[in-house]
C-alpha cells in the first residue's frame, strides 16, 4: 500500500532552515513552506505520483500564494522545477531525513505479490509440486503465519517484478527468500534445487488439506523429508512436472521414485550423504536429543554401566560416639 514516512529530523533540517534566506521570506515562512511541501508530499504518496507535484496540486494547497511558496521551496532545496509552460512541474527532493514516499512501482509489485499468493489455482499447483520444503535449502517449512523465524513458509518469484506463473513460482523459507529475492533469475537458478519426486507436507502447515480441497481428491505425499530428495544435481530447471501435470516426468501415477517409496525402499538423498538428520515437526533435528528415537545411528549399543556402591552423604553420618 502507498505510504509516506516523515523523518523526526525534518522540522529542523538544514533545507528547512534555509527557507529564511529565500525570496520575500519572513519569520513565518519556514513553517508556511514546510507545511506546504509536507502536504504536497502527502498528496504525492496517496496518488502515487512519485514525488511529482503539478500546478493544480500546488494551487489547491497553497491558494493564491502557491507561486511564491513554490519559488521559496525551490530556492531552499526542498523542490526542483522541471519543464516550462503548461508542462512545468515540481519534484520534491528525495531525502530520507525529510520524507520518504513509496514509489508507484514498489506499490504495484506488492499488490502483484499479494495477488499471486492469494491465487488458489497457482498456489495449489506449486504446493503439489514442491510440498512444504524450501526449493533452495530443503528445510521443512512451518506455517505461513510465521513471519519471524527463518523457517516461515512463503513463495519466491524467479522473475522479480512480474506476475508469477507455475514455472516462475517456487516454495521457499523466509531466510532464503530474503537472500535471493533481488537476485536475477539466471543467478537464482544456480542455487535452485530440483522439485521433489513426491511432495512432503508438514502436519502443522495444513498445505496438504488445501491442495486436496482445491483438487477434490487425495494427493500422494512422502512420509519423511528425506524421501523427497533425489539424485538430481543443483541448478536444474525451476519447474518439473508434478503428479497432477500431464506430459511431465512425474505424470499421474507412481514414478520410479514414488514406486520405490511405496515399496519401502530408501531414496538416496540429494548430492550423496545428507549433511545431517532432517528437521522434525517440533523444530529439532530428528534423531538427536529428545526429538526422535535414535534415528541418528543404528550401531551396536554401549554396554550397560556397572553398578556403583552407594555413597553415604555427609549428613547421614552419625555423631562421634553415637550409632553409625
């Protein structure tokens, strides 16, 4: 949404103090010109004119003193004049210590991202392809309502600034989205992992139910995050056919990876041995500490500890000459 930020330093900014030295300025001019330009900035933000003020706006705010106020604002450095005659307009100076106005392009991009995120036809297909794992780091995502932790679920546009398509929209975590969001697509694709052969859905996210409600039928899913990892190399195409797409490598029906998972076979993780055990639903790595029943290793257990003789505490000793 459009907004205007006025700095706490704006009232005593050096440009505002310079108004006293402008044409026909008096003791009231600093407050008058500052208020005039501030209202022009508010109009520019609300109507997304990107710092530009026309003569109509100036006369609406400044009345019959508009020409003098514009001249004083230009001389003080709060505005610059552009063009001549009927095309003449004024641009408010871009200074974070004065005012910051969101540009029309940024507001339009925010609206496009919200529109893509609320498009069930697009998000359901992406969820069916990617599941609840980040396409950059494979971390298991938590609820999209989590906006603070790095594992919060979101989406990334491979082509920033343009509407998303199935081919240019991927599931990712907040941490990776923050890292790669401004990166050009060719560079992003060097970090992008291939889509999993079978999606994994976190129980806490509710993503699987949303997909099934949209499609109207159950969807197959992996029972473990490791099952979604394949031997494909990094940097492959951003998309891949998912179980609901025709003509792809993963058309409706079990693929070789899905069949192996259904038969109980262990799928080889991406790039050889995994760097560590997968994330559990509780936020800890499975197999370590109390997060899992010992998935970290299946070797022979250590021999039981030998019983040690009980030691009497100092407080249990009797007094000298008494019963021991």
